[in-house]
C-alpha cells in the first residue's frame, strides 16, 4: 500500500488517472504502462504476422528458388530471377493473364449491372419484398461445390435443363446440339455465368443498403426542377451509387481475379485452355505436373503485384475524382 | 397571375390518418401566406399537395384559372424550398442552381447569366464552385432559395426553410425573405410551426390544427381577435393566459366569476355564450400590475419573476389559475410579493367553453 501511495504522489496526477492499476490499488505486481500497451497489442500483431505477412514473405522468398513441391523441407537452390525470366518467356503465362483479365472484367461488369438492377427492383415496394430480399442471398450462401455440381447438371449436353429449354423453344435442332463445357467459347461463357450468378447477391446487398439511404427529397426536388424518370435515375440514383459501385467493383475484381475453385471445379481450365486463369496456372505449375514450387510462387507474386498496381491506380483516380 | 385556390382539398393516408381534413380557401396572387400549426397538423402535407408531390384524396387545386390537380410538379410553375434543403450533394452550387433550367432546355449562356444574377442577389458568388457539404447551414439555405428563385416561378413553396438555422441567422434570413418578397411580389406559401416567423413575414396567416383550418387572417387579426381558444393560445409568446370562469348574473348584470375575481361583462357578449363554464383570456401585456388593494384590481401573489432582458415575466397565482404578466425590466416586483392585477377592458377575450375549439365570444 505504501508503495502505491508513494508512486501516486511522485507521478503527475494525469498519469495515475489514466492508468488502471493506480486507481484501485490492485496489488503488488505492477506492469509499467508502456509494457502493458505492447502486451495488449502483441496478440493481434502476432496473428497479423502469422496470417498475412509470413505467407506473403514466404511466397516471395520461394519465388527466387528452384524447389520441388514434394521436397519443400530441403529449401531448394537459390536461382535469382530465373523463375521470373522463365515466366516472361512462357506463352501459357501470357495466355492465362489474358484469360484472367477478360474473365475478371466480364464477370465484374455483369455482376455490377445485374446486382444493381436487382437492387433497384428490390428497393421498390411490392408484396413479399422481405421474402425476396432474403431469397436473393441464396446463391451467395450456397457452398461453391454444390453450386458447381448443380450447374454442371444444368449445362449437361444430353440431359441438362438449359439445352432442353433452348431446344423446346426451337433454337437448336437437337437437344445435345450445344456441348456447353466442351467448346472453348461456350465453356468460357458458361463459367462466367456461374461466377456471376454465385456472387451477384453481394452487389445486391451493398447497393440496396446504399439505395435506402438516398434522401427521398432529392427526387422530389428533381421532380419539381423538371427532371423526368430517366434524368432522375442518372442524375441522382446512379450518381449517389457511384462511390459504392467503385468500391464494390474493386472488391469483386480482387476476389474474382484470385478465384480458383469455380473455374477449376467446372472446367479444370479447359477445354483447350479456354478457361485457364492465373490461379489455375499457379496450381498446375506448383502442385500438378511440374511440381515446381518456385515457378508457381513467381506467378503468384506477379498476380499480387498486378492487383497492387490496379489498386494503386484506382485509389489515385478516386482521390482525384473526389477533389474535383 | 397565380392565385392558389383550394377547393375542398383533402388528404387521407391509408384508411384513417386524416392529414388534411379539407382546405377550402383562396390565396390571392402575390401574397405571402403562412401555414402555421403544431407538429403533425398537416402543414407539410398541404404544401406537398400544392407542389404535386402528394396526390389529394379528394378536392381540386386551382392556380389562377387553371385546374392543376392532376398536373405533374414540373408543369405547375412552382418552386419549392425544402426543410432539409435537398441540394444535390454531388453538384456544385452553380450546377445546383442551374439544374432546373437545364432540364427545361435553357441554353448554357442564358443559364450562366441567370446564375450570376441569383448569386449576386443572394450573396453567394464566392462559393459557386463548392459542393453543398462545403457550405454552412445559412449558405446552403441561400443556395436552396436560389434554386427556387432562378426559375422565376409563379408560386413559391417553402417548408420550414429556416428551422435548421441558429437563432441569429434565422432572424437575419427572415428579414431577407421579407425583402425578397417585397421585391418579387410573387405568391409565397410558407410553412412553419414558429408563430413568430409567421407573424413577422406574412400578409395572411392560416392557422391549422389536426388538419383543420382554425382561422385565416392578417397577423394583427389573428393576434388581436383569435377566433377560438386554440388560435389564442398558439399565437403569441408567452401564450395567452386562460382563467376558467363561471358566467353569472348578479343584480341583472352578467359577470365573470372565479374565486376572488369578479368582472363585469357586456350583455351583448354574455348573450352569445352557450354555457356558463367559460374561459377568460388575457395576453400577458394586457395586465396592469399595481400595489395590493387598488380599486378595480384583483389580488394576486407573485410566484416567480423572470428577467428576459428587455422585460420581466411575472408568474402569478390569480383565482386558482397561473398567469404570466409582463413588467418593465427594472420593476422591483419579486417572488412572494402580493400585488393587484387589473385588466384592460377591451383586451379581454371570452371563450365559450374550456376546450381548444371553444369559440371566442365577441360583440359585433
Ligand atoms: N406518408 C405518410 N403516411 C402516413 N401518414 C402520414 C404520412 N405523411 C404524413 N402523415 C401523417 O399526416 C399528418 C400530417 O403530417 P405533416 O407532415 O403534414 O405534418 P406537419 O404539420 O408538416 O408537421 P411538422 O411540423 O412536424 O412538419 C401527421 O399525423 C403524419 O403522421
Ligand atoms: Mg412538416
């Protein structure tokens, strides 16, 4: 007790008010404030290091080595930029980069258009709106494997529902005229549709939340100002949604650019590499075929760098727009 | 030419929320008219029906000689200032001002001339390139006014445009609005729950309660001859004092009696009363406070004396009722004093009953 009392007198009043230990006279074991702060931060810093920085650092590190994936413990041999040079000269890499870019752009654009359209519908009042709002999340909540299995059945050339429908309308001469996932173009479209379907509810939810906070009196002011429905949509709704759409587009791009499971489960990157995206190439290089972990890491690092560049440019652009 | 005529205009929300129970009057062209009443009495609803933002349940709305009940807001030649200003957040002040003109196909040269003119008039030239969020409340308020003025409409609708401003700015903008109306001489319909704003700005005041018009008249009429107890108590600060009385005949003369109070009433007024339970209404400035025992006065006890700056509010107990009287700021009266109150005979209001609807009894 005496000790605590002494400290209180010795220290400026400010500090002992801020420090929890001094208030109640907790007991003899006293941790100095600066250590207490560090101790409280430590768990989150450790988790952050373990979960984010370590894998990233390890990936970059291994990209400078030649390592067999089945023999990671040896550490491999240092090869400098060899893996990166291999990459630049590799036709498959450039093809996969092109496919990934196209896939991301098309999927994200469609998700945004579809998601916004559905959100606008759900924002208008109709009977059973709450129920539909709940149901719309359904694809988003389904496990990817289940989604893919269902769509594989739908796309099936012989007994799939999609072909059956197109056939019964009379667009194709025979039920099995389109082998959806066997033809390069239709396989790409097929995978795009599934990716759009699975993740557009994300856009719906966010856009809907934004729509609901657009002040109603803006529309009323615009009505009085003489703006028709189309002007009101572009000048108010879309303009108010702009910021949130830009962020959603960025999030979806990062996600879909890195997405492995949908494409791999549906097509394994085929047919004829029509759906070979970068994540699949990483997988094939590092874990399949070559088992070259270093090269796989190099591709992954390049993907990361590309996304970082896109994000940087994007945020620069956003900030400039904001200042206008 | 745009007078605004309400022809039994009524609005019912859902099945039974009667927001406006039937407006039936005409606002002559060029007047400044205030709709006042407590919160929820249907002022905004009435204004929104004029704007075309709310469809009336029944009745017609006529501007000048044209029935506009079924017209779109943009075809009504009106402009509206919203309580929240409703400025377009992503447009600059200048774009906000121009928007209505642009949507009406006015050329960009003409638009920029108009913007200059309005900006000059409202002293907002220096922030034409700013976004609304970079403006203070008062500046936003001006831009909102500017957006209404720029189109030069026949009828201006203002829904509590000053209620988001601080007291000082409100007084200032009130004066600016008054000047503006003097200059433009356009019909302005102004919604407020602040009776002082209504008193100072208006040519005519429409007092509403529960969706029903209580009285229409000039500020002086409304203040000096309120038609019922609701209007009497709503208009004026402090509120008109109400002393419950009984109407009795004494020696053949009608008198208002309450405890130690007994005031003669003219026979003419007394004959209008439909009951004996009446209320005597006296504004705080219509009392005279004197030394106790003065002839013709009524003894009362001072509860509190409150200095407001320019004058003192004296809270008194008079015949079981609590009343407020005004006294000069330097008056020595203080709590606990016994005084004598006398009434200015022509400034007394007698109400036929004790409820809000109790009509004022007045000799013709
Ligand atoms: N959209 C609506 N649906 C149902 N009832 C409504 C609606 N809008 C207003 N009301 C009701 O109509 C009545 C009048 O509302 P109004 O907004 O006209 O009041 P006000 O006089 O403008 O009040 P305030 O001074 O608070 O703005 C209120 O009782 C309100 O609850
Ligand atoms: Mg209102």
